[in-house]
């Protein structure tokens, strides 16, 4: 059974904004990659790396230009990824304060790192296909 896809974003984004969104995904990916290639965790590199921080600043500055286009979902996707990852880092910091919480914090760091990489890849693929990022729903499959 085929499902009709209703597109809510009708305005076409300007080309420069699409390119800028690619750059922001690239900055986030670079930060996450530094976490994979260095002793740092992906999530801490993603949050503390200058490329990701620059991408978040650009995201907030240019967000109004993306409103009404499919890029609006990408801007929200990137910001939610950053802020939820930060929330989990705070939780990990609290866990590390106890001896018994250290192994749990290490597991959380690994899971959140994989989640960050997943969100960067999934968002970037949707951008390459010029479509909005949609939350996963089992009935959409």
C-alpha cells in the first residue's frame, strides 16, 4: 500500500542557503570525525569542537532564512542533535562523579556518539536528496 507524502514546505530555498547547510553538516561531521580519530569521544568532540560550535552559531543566525523551506527541518535537526547531545554530556558528567557511574557514563558516551554520527549522516543524506528530515515512524516504512 502506497502512502501519499504531503509536503508542507513549498518555498524553494536559495542556492546559497543549501550550500551553507551542506557546510554546517560538514562542520558537524568534521567535529565528530575528530572524536573517532583521536582519544576523545565522538560526543565530546562534537560538542566542544570549534567546527560544531561555529555550525550552531551559523544555524541560529541563518535560521529565519530557512523558514518555509525544506531546509527548516535540517536547521531544527542539527540544533536538536547538538542540544540533546549536550544534555547527555551533562548526565554523563553527573554519572562520572560516582565510582559506580563511570562505566555507565562510558556506555552512554558510546551510544550518544553513535547517535550523533547517525543523525549527521541521516540529515546529510536527506539534504543531498533535497528533502526535509522527517522523524522515523514505523508506519512510514
